[in-house]
C-alpha cells in the first residue's frame, strides 16, 4: 500500500525478532476521554509492544526496522475482543426468525447441512475473516458441534484460526444433561424422538468426550506463540452435571486455564435451576468452586439479589451479548449495575445464528443504547469509555490475558487496529470515543495487527484467499435455502418438539399467552 514502507532486512540474522514501527499515528488519550494524542509512534518487537511515545522520541536502531507503517491519518486502538461466540453458526446466519432460546435451539439440530470437518473449518474461517476485517483481533469460541466433542471438528476449527491469524481461545462445549427437558414429565409432557432430544445418546460417551477434550488441549493449548489457546467449555449450568463441572475444573487446573460457560441466560433456565438445584445459578456456581478469575459466564441475565456482589468478589467475568439477548428475547443484563459493583464485564457477539453478524462494533453501539432507560438517572447511563474498556480490557480478562491484551502499553501483546480518520464515521471528527461507539461500523478499519503480524492491510485480509473461501462456501451451499418453515420438516417430529417445549415453557413460567 502507498502508506506502507517495506525495509530490507537481508543483513539481519534470521533468528532476531522482527521490528515494526507505526509512525505518526493518533492514540486515544488515557486521561481525557474522547481526546486524541496526535503524531505518536509505536515500536513493536516480535509479538509485543516495546515502546510508545511522541514521534521521534523512541529509541531504536533504524537499521533494525523490518517494517514501517505510516500512521498519518490513522487512529490506532487496541483490537476488540469478541468474548463469546459459536463458530459453527457462521454459516447459519439469517436462518431463523426471532424465537425464545429454548425453541430456537431445536431447528439447529434439524439443519440439512452436512457438517464435515472441512465445512466446520470454512465456517470458523469465515467468521475469523469477518472479525478481523471489522477490528476484532481476539475471540473466545464456545465451540459446539452436532457430534459433541469430536477431535476432527476441534482440529478443523483451530486450524482455521491458525490460518486466519486471529488470536483465539477455543472452549469446546460439553454437556451431559438438560434440566429443562427433565421438567417435562413433572407437567405430563413427554418428548418424541428427535436429534435434539436424543443428542446425549447419539454422541460419544462423556468419558470419551472428556478424553478428547484433554487430547485437544494437549495438542493446541498455547500453540503459535500462545496466540491459540484452549479451555474447557461446560455448556451451561443446567446442561452440566456436578460431576462434569468438577472434571472440567480439574482439566482447567491441569492446564492453568479458565473455563467458559453459559449462565442463567433465560427466565426459564433460571426457574428450572432454582427448582431442581435449590438455589440460583450464580450461587450454585460459587458453591461448586467455579467462580474465580479466568472463569467467564456468557449472558448472566436472570440474576438474584447478591449475585453481582458474588461475581465481583470472586473475580469471574460476565460476557454481555446485547444483540443475541434482544434477538431471542432473553432479557437485559444489568451492565451499569455490574460495573458499579466492580464486576469484570466483557462483550460478545454470540453466534451468527442468533446475531447474524460477527461485527463487534454492532455490539458496542447496542450496548450504548439499550441501557439508557428513562426511569434511571441519565448520569448512570453507559459512558463510551466504559463500553470500549469492556470490549478490550474486559475481553482480556475473559481470555485470561489481563495485563497482556487490551491496552497500548509497553509489554502488551501487539494486537492493534488502525482506523482511517478520513472515513465517513469520523467526518467531522469530534469525540473519538463517541465516534467509535456510535458511528463506526468497521468500515474505517484499514490495518489490523495480531501478535505483531499484519493480517489486514488496506482493508484486505492478507493471510488467506478470502474470495476462494467464499467461492468454496457457495459451492457447498449451492442448494436454494428452503426457508425456515420447510426446515422444520427436515427432521421428523421437529414441529411436535417445538409445540411441547413451548407448552412446557408457558407452564413453568405460569404464562397464559
């Protein structure tokens, strides 16, 4: 590109870490929200930031530089972190109308897609490309598949992230029960045979899945200079027995990682958990020893009194997913209340089947809108700087990378995004934080650096052939989509399962609609 200068390093030993200089960029002021500091330099050595300061003040040997990136007219910010998604759903966007979560899940097990490892690879790769090109440099993938925990699919997903160049932590989803379905007989409801109802019988035994999860972590954890990591991903409170939660904890301790799971996402989940476990979901996780730094909980919407204090005290991170929460009518996480009580909060897109995109700027804007309630003091509405911190430093906590990702400071991993200040979202330029939260949609992203490597340049991904990937996906999805109604007939009994589960939902929640 015209603003990039490549320097000859042929005289340098091959084993020396590459040096990259971003020269003359703008940075967000750490002291005055929304203000920019212009004409700043960032020196990257290997995969970390070595120095930051006004242009011309950094000490380095100019003959050691491998690359200079011009920062003129560019705002450099820490890469966004997508702290909760499901990569298998990247090929399932726009396939479902808005439905309550429990009903929405059923058609996912009725899709005509043949989920080969290559198709899983393409799905993860498509999402990684979308994220990188819109300024997300790291992702926590709560990976579920139609085969449970199966190594071929886990390897395919991790290979996609390796090829794309994104920072990724993959937490394979594992489960061995469904307390919602177990409520059925108490209300005289029996469910017919269906891939969703029988999934535990169709998958490998839980012992085999746990062994596979251990094998996966032994192969991939801390691969690619630590860019790729793994952690156990127990699917959720009502989907995991106490024994399974304990086994996941033991595996996490073995590899010194955190864990990632869904928590009280819907009112139905919360009601069933309290009835069958005798306490609220957050208190139950605390009793099980799950809540600790490194544990991240997706959603955590249906909280009880004292839960926020418990989350703050234990250091667990909550991942707020405002788009999917609205798409499925799940409810509203108390974002501001959580921050005020000292809870670590990150942001996530959730899967594309319940969001339809993997663009974290969508998440930033919605977070800045849905918590502005007229019956609450407007002085307590979310501030742009708090939203940005949740999407960067909060995401670092969810990844177990606090102090390493999410800020532009010496010693931090070099995960950076360069945005074009001449692009429409910044014209005319006023408060940079307001622009990033309310105006930006990813269209200004020009260059993306992950782990010290340029993976997007001039808005184009440099690590893979995006057009070839799109062509291959279209070729494998060449059948005309029959529509949601026709999809319900792809598997026998899908409509009957939906009807009975809808009845159960109304009975448990005492609704007469």
